C-alpha cells in the first residue's frame, strides 16, 4: 500500500509540475497578444480598487454583478506585486495547476461512493 501511495504522490507531483510548466510557458509565449478587455477589464478595475483600499462600489453603474472571489484573488495579487497583469496571469496559472491536487485530495477523502455521487449529480449534456 505504501508503494502505491508513493507512486501516486510522485505521479501527482509530475502532473502538477507539467501543468504549471505549460501554463507558465503559455503566459510568456503569448504575453504580447493578451489584451485586457470586456469582462477582464471589469475584473482588473475592481481588483485594483480593492488593492488600493477603495473596496467594492455600493452604488452606481460600476457595482460588480459577479461573485467577489476573482476580485479578491486579483486584489491580493495586485496588493503584493503592484498592478501587474503578468503577476496576475502567473498567479492564476499556479492556482489552475494546483486545482488538480485539491480535486484529487477531495475525491480521495470522499471515497468511491462519494466520487460516484459527485459524478452522478454533475450536470451533463
């Protein structure tokens, strides 16, 4: 059993590193083609306001209409690294790559019955 757990941990580490490498390489390879527009511009503006301590607007047309998670995440990145789109993309790459580890951990804790329940309840085509 210990050998299986060691191999599983090694495989997850390799997959995480591969995912992180690919997403970071993508960030740098296409950096000149990224344009902040549409929804991303709204996320950027509100996240910067949070980082500067202005909080969320409570009136007017600039109220966020979405859950605040992404605003808080990018606001934290901007407060640490300044208003840097590169830092935001790299932080998002780390978060996205780490998600597979969280999902694996949750499914392991849920066990096969929990995993079957999650699969049966997930929305499908």
